[in-house]
C-alpha cells in the first residue's frame, strides 16, 4: 500500500501562486489531485499518468499544472492566479480504475493540505 503525504498548503493572497507536493506516490501509478472546500463535495483538480500526460478539471483549468518526478517520488501541483474560491483542503491520491475525474476511481488518499486564499 502506498502512503501519501501532501505539503505546501498555506495562506496566500488572491492572485498569488502556490506549489503543492505529494510524496510517496507509486512510480507506476497515475496520480490525482482533488480539493474539498467546507460543506462541498470533493472536486477533481488534475491528474497525471505515468507517461506524464495530464488532465485538468474545470475549476482550475489554465491556472494549474501537475507534474511528476519519479526519481524523487513526488507529484506536484503548481497553482497560479489563486482566488478565494480556491480555498480548500487539497488531497493527492493514487488512481485505481474508472474515470479520472471521479473520487471513487482513486485509493490511498493522503491527509490533505490546507490552502487558504485571502487578503
């Protein structure tokens, strides 16, 4: 079983940028980032396959970039032009099967890292 750990979340001003990292990913796994705001469902942000092909959800399309470093065993999420609506706990997870944008398609979730966008 893969144990994941997210890092990099913090308070950032609107318009700012942030880079999240997820350590412990399986080198042969497709990985995903999701987020969950208070009282809202967990939402797909991005995914990256083992061939480094990437997929993005509507919420952060054009403002986020997912990448992986299989030597360092990490997956990163670069987020730019952050808005108050991006405030959420961000999670990484290992893809299992099914649609990339669905939470049920993933296993081995990390504990999450809090991102707060506020002035």
